[in-house]
C-alpha cells in the first residue's frame, strides 16, 4: 500500500513542474511579435489552450474509468 502511495505522490509531483520552452514555428512567432493584430494572437492562444485541454480530459476520463472499475470489485 505504501509503495502505491509513493508512486501516486511521485506522479503528482512530476506533473506539477513545468519546463519553459520557446517552441513556436517561425510564422507564428512573427505574427505574435508583430503585435498589429491582437485577434490573431488571441486566436492562437485559445487554440493552444484547447489543444492542451483535451489530452488531460482523456487521461482523466481513463483514470476515472479505471478507478470505478477497481472500486466495484
């Protein structure tokens, strides 16, 4: 039981740390640095948030399904 708890804590700790990265394509970076069109920058930022949210929702849903499956046994 303690080993499982340690594993869960380790996964949570690693998931809370973020690494800063500047990984944008040249065109996206040029558009955002220009600053002339704020709606384009907002659109790109919203797209990034949507693309980032769905993998977390999928993993959370799978985790919940596994939790419910093992809890009923």
